[in-house]
């Protein structure tokens, strides 16, 4: 399902950016995800490498999807979910699961290294050999790529330090304590989402240099792109009032200036709402 979701999304990106001839063959069939990846992601992009690993598991190694490998595979799956959410939000302006959290899913867990001898007894020599090969390659890739976009790291180290340049309590994650993943963090809405509705409208118009949008067209944009469905997203927050981020303002300005008919399309959608 994860690979299929990426395939559909990347094809939609290609269709929008490059046209239908890059997606469909003359016989009406569409390109595969392996063909779509190089059109949207660089060879060394950790997101692409993550997807390619899942493609390999789907096409060539489904027999490796055994409980003993769950700690390793869950790190790949979680990274994939977060990558998809981030890319979808950047492209569409809202999360794919608006109003829901896809934070650290319960599928992510720590556990001991699989014992090849036990796997051999349970699944046979061939599977044991391939598991050993997969684990070696996975750990090598994780260290070389060194990115949570390829594989979520769950090696946590807790330390107390008297170094005045550091906090007294330090939580690090990953290889050598680098690239920590912050699970929760208190945020100041005046910093993350500083604009009220009127302020966001004024900021957009100020950047554009003319009065391009009003409250009606602003609501049309929010309606079509489901901005308000998620009460705590990169673009929108609703705690006491509706607030919007600088990223949202930038996204609106970018689409109005770069996509012909973008605002008109939102207005038409809003007009025809039920």
C-alpha cells in the first residue's frame, strides 16, 4: 500500500509538471513507480532510496516480512509514512490525513538483532541466508545514508552534562548521537502561526503589490485545499482562533503568481460547494 500510494502521488506530480505524455504510453498504460522515481527524485535522495528499498521488498523479498525483522522494517516503514506526509503537505498545502496524527506509529519498535540460527530453524536455510544478507545491507545503508528520511533511528542515549553550553538534560538519537528526532516540542503560536485571517490576507496582498485576495477568496483557498481540516498543520492552527503560518502565506503567493487560474479555480470550487 505504501508503494502504491507513492506511485499514484508521483504520477500526479509528473502529470502536473511534465504533462500526460510522460505518464501514459500510447497504449494507454501508465509508467511504473520505478520509471516515475527518477523524474521527481535525485539518485542519492534518502526519500528515493527508502522507496526503492520498499519496492525491492515488495517485488523480490516478501518472504522477508517476518516478525523477527519487525524492528528493522518498522524503521523503514515509519520513515516512509513521514516522508509521504511531508511531501504531500508541501505540494497540496494540507496533510493527507487532515485532523489526524501520523506521528510515531505503533509499528516502530526496538528489539534485539534477529538470531539467524533461530530463523534457520523456523524458515529454512534460504530464508536465513537472505535475512542475514538483508540485515547487513540495511545496516550499511542506514549508516552511509545517515538520514531519518531513509530509516528512523531508535537508538536513544540519555546523558547528564555540566557543560554550560549544553542543557543539563540531553537526549540524542541515532548513530553517534547525531540528527536527533524531536518527538514533541512546545511551540509558540505567535512564532509558528503568527497571522490571523486579516493579517494573512494583508500580508499576501502586500507581497503581491496589489489587492489580489479578500476574505471571500481567502476562504475559497482554504476550502478547496482543505487548509482548515487540520487544526495543527504547517499552514494552519486553530487553538483559540484561526492562525496561519509564514509558510502558508508563501504558499499562497507562490501559487497565485506561478499558476495561471489558481485563484479562479479556488473561487469556482467554493462557489459550487454543497
